[in-house]
């Protein structure tokens, strides 16, 4: 999808970490000291469409998310997936937010 910002970043962005099926980039408007985005290379609009992944591909994505957090030196971190505009999703390419650093406010 050439009109998808994240598809373009998957192809030519500044990757923090990359694997065969996934990449991690820095969020351009960080909400935490460390704020990374994990994107599948394959375009999928939203987490609602996760069934498009095989069970193995979904497991690989979760392992990659954990690898990204470890590579960033995060022992404690928050994972967020916004699903739909009402939940704050603004780019419709499935992605995980990995946030960490200083003590994060909010959910306990």
C-alpha cells in the first residue's frame, strides 16, 4: 500500500531493529522516555484483523516485541495497541507501542 505511511517506513525508514517479518522504529511524537513502534512488514490495517496472521506469525511478532524492548534496555515497559479511531489509532497499519523509561503514569 503506497499510501500507507507505515508501509513506506517499513521499506525505507530508520529501523531501530529489523527482522524478516517485522521492524521497530522510533515514534515521532514520543509519549515516554523510550517510545518505539513495532510494525509488521506486511500491511494489516488493525489488530482487529490479526486473524490474517498465522499462529506462528503472531507468536513471532510477540517475540519480536519482547526483543525490541530488551534491545532498548527496558526491563519494565508498557505495550499498547490502539484498535480503531475511537481508541486513538491514527495510522491504519497494525503496530504495537513499546513505552518505557521513567515511571509511567496510569494503569496499575
